């Protein structure tokens, strides 16, 4: 069994200027970013390059329509390298833009067109959650099909991943929490995955340790305390990305795509709504397997029992950072319990295959119903 694979070269710099001093963004590059990131970090360096501001093509999570519009805009420029400087939306879009994009990018996600990489890709993430800089996964809402779906092939790996803690200083507190809790979920889901190895577990455990330690300081001392731990959260996000890039994510992500696609809920926030409920279902189905190790990890950190109640305690703790809401608060109707169950079963087998234990359609429906 392949134990560990890290494809992109990984670089670390304290500041964006240090990154640019080495990578020298120039006229043969296409910088894809947001204007609010360009202004404080790129503009002062007087960089001469081609620029696309993602927000001009739509807001929120990536969609095939956004990708199609940006691919069309991209044809105006002559360049060799894409520099993705932004959050998960920009990173996932650029993984696709580095390919030979057909007229309709949905064809790449459905498999109708085979992926072919034609541009070098450098990823500089500006959040501490997706870990997408080191994975080959790109997620988009496919508007015409009314689903969120991922593509995960070698061609969607970045060539280079660059970690720069300075660039998450301006991340609003809510988005800091939703992105970092996404990294926490990446870490624990990959730890329990049947594809986990001793190597991926090492990355998973270190990510959990770093994120939970930072959270405890923030809960105790206030939200501004996070500024002291930016490096730790950036590294933990990358570690979790390496772990789930090899071992995979599972049911939490699989179920979350339903509300993410239907109600445009941010990815990390959507994942958080399902996190503890999925793990309670794992405990219900097989409390004596590897999940006992997961229970102990959180119990030791929280200072509580490592029985089933550990997930109630974890939820109470995380609720001090971000409040979990009933799914109806996002606009979900009771009729959508069955609709989302079917959609999850039909479209998310890539993720469900990484579950700690298999879920039946009835198990998935029970989770949706309990959270409604």
C-alpha cells in the first residue's frame, strides 16, 4: 500500500514579499487573486504581471459558470504560470484553469473530457483551512446539474505550494474559524479513513494537536489571540491537507455538500454542521474500533471522558467559536431530508468510501433528520 505521497514542492515564507523575492512574479505569469488581497500585498511591490480578480466573476464557492467565465477572460493573456493567491475558491478554480479547459468546464467534472494540464500552477493560500494547496481535489457547484462535485486527478495538483502566515492576518474572525474547523475535520476524518497509514496519521494527529491548542487559547483569551498562532494554523492546515490528500475525507464532507450547494453555505461552516453528528453515528455503529483512538484524542485535550459523550463536549467547546445551527435555519425544508439523502448516496461515493464504517441510506437520512 502506498503510505504517503506529497506532490507539490512546499515552500514557507514569513511574508509575501519574501515569497515574491524568490518567485519573482512577472509578465509571463497570470496572478489570480482578490483585489482586497492584491492591494495590501502585491501593489506595494510594483509587480508587473497579468491579473484576474476572481470577485468580478461571481461570489461565494466555485461554480462551473465562474470557471467558464474566467477561462474565457484568461485567453486575453499570454503566460506560462498561474499564481493562485487566495482562499479555497481561487485555489480550486485555478486547479481547473491550469488545465486545457473545454468550452463547458462541467465536462471535466463529469468525466466527459479528460484532463490535460497545460500551465504551471503555484498556490499561495490565504486561509488556514482547505489544505487544497497540497491536494489534487477541486470542488465546484455544477449549476446545470444542481450538485457540488469534485475532480481529483494528478493533473489538478499544484506544482508548488507556498505557505505565508502573514497573508491570513486580515482574515475575518468568522472565516478564520470556519476555515480552521474545516482543517480539523480534514485531520480527524483522514485519521479514521481505511486508507490511513502511519505517515498520514502522523500529519493528522499533529494538525489536531495544533488546532485544538490554538482554539483553547482563543476560547480562554479572546478572538484576537489567534494572531499569535497564525503560523501554527497555517502549518496545521497544510498537515491536514497532506493527510486527507492521501487518506481522503469521508461522510462529514459528503453530507455537507448538500447544504453547501443548495444554500451557498461556506464549505467549512457546512462541514461543521455535520461534524459531531456523523461521529455520533460512527459510535452507534461501531464503538469498539479505531474511533476509540479518536475519542481519546479529543477527551485528553478537553479533559473529559472518552465515551460517547466526548462529541457532546467537543460540540460545546466548538460552539464557543462558532454556533451550530439547525439546517432549517439555512432554508432546508423537511421534504429535502429525503432529497439530500438520495443526492448524497448518488453523487458522493468517492467520499463515502472513506468512511470509518459504511453508512446506509437510512443512516444518512437519520443524520439529516436529526440536524433538521
